[in-house]
C-alpha cells in the first residue's frame, strides 16, 4: 500500500481517524477526564494535530514526526532531546508517542512538548501588531 496519496492513502487516513475517534470516545467516557471543560472540542483539535504529525500513518508519532512538529513550532531540538521528550511522554520502553499518551499529556499540561504546543497556539491567537504611523488620538480616547 502506497501511503503517498490516492485511494490507498484515503483509506489509511480513514482507518486512522476511526481509531483516534474511538480513543476520543474512551476519554469522553472516562470520569477522570470527562469533567474537563470543552473536552469534546479539545479532543477534536488534538486529533487533527496528531494526524498532522503522524508521518507514517500508523497511529503513533515517531522521532521524525516530533522533530517536524517542533521545527514547525520554531523550537528545533537535538536528537537526544527528542528521545528524552518521547521517553517523558511514552515511558522508558516507548520509542513513539501513541495518541492516548498524547491526549493524556495534553490534558495534563505537564510535559515540555505540551507547553511548547500550547505556547505556539497562544502565539497564533495574538493580534497582529500594526506598523506604520500611529492613529490619531483625541482626549476622548484616553482612559
């Protein structure tokens, strides 16, 4: 199966979407997480982010996917730092980050990766700073 494009790629992505959706349902049904405000919206956003960086489409983020993610966020890391981050999220035996681990990390907000992603998301929400001449102000504009 060629994961580069076409019908096979669409089938692979649909299967991945179904697997991740089933994991999202488990989180929605889990009393440890289901009290989290806007959980369903958060899980959908996490799923989209995760699928973007799951380069091999096998349902996990490997070291290259993590590298790509952090480079895109402007926070490039060394190979050793990437391995350490994966170990932090997946545990000592993991060489990849599963979707379930990814969601736990994001909901827990305790990981370095999560902090970087959340920081990037907040930067994206910041208003664009205007350049050029300042707008004229009057006394009525003062607080």
